[in-house]
C-alpha cells in the first residue's frame, strides 16, 4: 500500500439556523490518498489479492487516526467514500472499502452495528466528495 498523504478535516458547528447548539456538532473526516494498485494494468480479472492485502491495513490506519481524534463512545454516525481519478475505474476505488476487511475494523472499534453508508465516484483532482452519514 502506497499512501501519498492523509488529510484530516474537523468541522464544529456552534450555531445553526441562528440557534446556538447546546453541544457543538463535530464532524471528522480522515481521508487517505493512495496509489491505485491496479492502475496501468488494463483489465484485472481478480482484484482479491490486493483487496486482502490493502483493505485491512487501510481500514486500521484510518480508524486509528479517527479514534485518536474522537473517543469511539462519542461517534454517533459514520460513512465512507471512495474516489478514483478520471482515468481510473470506480470499481478499483470501491473495491478497497466495500469489504468487511475494511468496514468491520471501524465498526468494531466504535461499537457500530449498522452498515456504513457510502459514496463512490470518479472525479478530477480537487473535486468535492460527498460523504454520507
């Protein structure tokens, strides 16, 4: 797994619609930008070897970074998203996050019992990415 960078975003809403929040609503996003392990290989029949190798390590890395910023007991909702560049295959991005080898690490860490909402997309560099919660 070749991670180029990790970005962390913390957003705290103190006032919404003119009303002061009794408790700030905090949203945290931990995102990794990594090299597509299938890029340049043409059609790949079996993505499984890379999924088995990368997904658990990626899930563990992102989960550790998130839970270092917010205690698991305070996490009320969660989601995941994957994006691939304009020359990539959406299936490549989604393959790494749509496996229990990725999602269960997070669910186990935060005591989650529901499925992880998701979004997959192909975008140019700098494009917005919606993260469902």
